[in-house]
C-alpha cells in the first residue's frame, strides 16, 4: 500500500453550497438570529455582522475556517472565505479543501434550515 499525502486522502472539491430558502414572513432580524444560533450551536464564532451579512470563523484544533453568509428575506447564501491548515488549493480551475470543511458547513446549514422552519411556525 502506498501512503498518500494528507491532501490526497482528505481533499474534496470546494463548491459553495446551494442557498437555503427563507420561509415567507420572516424578518431580517429573525433570519439573522437563526443564522447566529446555527453557527454558535456548531462552535462557530460570529466575527463580524452587518445588515444582510455575517462573517463567521470556526477554530477546531489546529484548523481554522472562515465563511461569509449573505442573506435577505428570501434566501441565505454561505461562501468560503479562507482557511488555515485545511489544505485549501486551486488546481486546473477547481478549488479543493479538506473534506471535513464540507461536513462542518453542511451541519450549520442543516441546523439553519431547521431554525428557519421553526421560526416560521
């Protein structure tokens, strides 16, 4: 068996996730609150907040991930900003990152979707 470098074993293509739909009738304040609850519940830190935008950072052991979340009353969009020790790289026009980043982001978006649905009740 050949030992592959860390990046070859754990890299996944980095594609920003699809937007999360916001149920009708929720205010911008409610959407912002639901986003922050999802982030904080998964260990992310809200680094900066402005109307319609939240920047967040996750520090996990030696890994750091930074994302930007833009939102309005119809959708929430999460974008990769930067990272440390997650083996981010670009190759032939595609971006790659440690596969755990994708799980961390997916978990936040799942929690966010649930929060939004509960707020709409």
